[in-house]
């Protein structure tokens, strides 16, 4: 509901959160998130536009036909124009390619990002869901084109360490590019939501494409319970410890949270009271994850 979105955005802004992350296909109806964000900006935040960082993306299916998906020049530039219209903005601060395209030459995709900046419709560009080798090749092309490429967006949390294994985290740091992480709470698994099983009103119970009951094994739940006990010892909620764990990495620029209630934003910001871990605590987290029951 729009009033709920208003409460979330204004709560975030009042906490000093000025970066709002979008994509062309965010919905539930594709494009709806951008339309609503544009309405909120016009009604409440227009005077603060130069304080805001508004990002959007293109790379997943947005419209039917041969040019509404992946990474062609035609798709990316057309999608950016559509995003700006929905947002009611002249430019976005960051325009991402949302995922690598195995069919389109990387030079074409990066050239489209360069054109987005040259046209003034984006100030910076980013890449999302690339691995280390893909990032390195893309960064080389963008550097040659003198494109202000600044950030990567990838999934990263205590339970999912893929960016540590596929070279992305290491390569981003080596190249001096930022890393902003999504799913820091593993779709709610790293909260107190699933400590006693799968709630009837949860994402997993509703058949979410991102979290299904088959993924929530008793072994995984037991690890989550142990992590929760550790968070309590630290004087935090599990969600706060999970956010702090991601942000402690010097390679990580920022972390993306999703909220359905203003209180969840308050909780997330409360993490700042205890962001640090001892070597013993980090070793304990790894031991919990490597254990079996």
C-alpha cells in the first residue's frame, strides 16, 4: 500500500538513509516500484534530490519480444528511458547492468552503459551478479571508455559466501570498485522469523521463488538458532548481527535492506551500535556454519 511505502521511505530518510535501489522489473507488476518511488520523490523528497542516490537496473526480462531482456544496447538504453519516465527524473545516479549476458558481446553492453553516462541520463554505472573474471573484463572495457564505473551489486550474507568463492569480492577490492550487497538476511532466514519452523505467513510458506521450504532444513535451522544465541550474547538481534557481519568487510561499501515495516528499518539502523567482531566471534560463526547435527 502506498501509505506503507511512504512510511518506509520517510523513516529511512529520517535515519539518514539516502540511497534507494530500484530496477526496471521490480514489482509485483514490473515497473511499479519505479512509479511509486517517483511519486514519493515528487511529493516528499523533491527538494532533496541532490542529497539522494537513486539507482536502477536493466538486464532481466522487462517486456516481451527480442529486445526486452539481457544486455543489448537497444534494450539497455530503451529501458533506461522508460525507467526515467516512470521515476519522473532527468537522470539516475547509478545505472546497473543487472546480470551478465552470455549472448551479447561484452563490448556492446559496456558501450551502452557508456552511452547512458554520455547522454547525461546516468552519473555512474554499476554491474550486478557478475563474477570475478567477468568483472575484470568489463572493468577493462569501461576504463578504456573512460566510464565512471564505481560499484558491484551481489548477494552476500553469513550463509551465502559465493562472492568469496567466484572471485568477485577479491577482484572488486583489487580494482578499487565498491561492493553493495543484497539479501544480507537471506530472505528473512537470518532473523528470528524461522527459529521455530516455517510461519504460515512467511515468504517460504507462500512459495517465494527466492526462499522455499525445501531450503529450510532442520540442520540449517539449528545453525540459525546457534547464530541467534550468539547475537543475544552480543546484545543484538540476529538480523542486526547479520548486517554487521556483512558491513565489517572492508570490501563492502554498503548493504541493501528490504523492509515491510518501519520498525524493521529502526532495527537495521540499530545495528550501528555494535558493528565489530572479535577474532573469536568470527571463528565461532564459521564453526557454527561448518558443523553438522
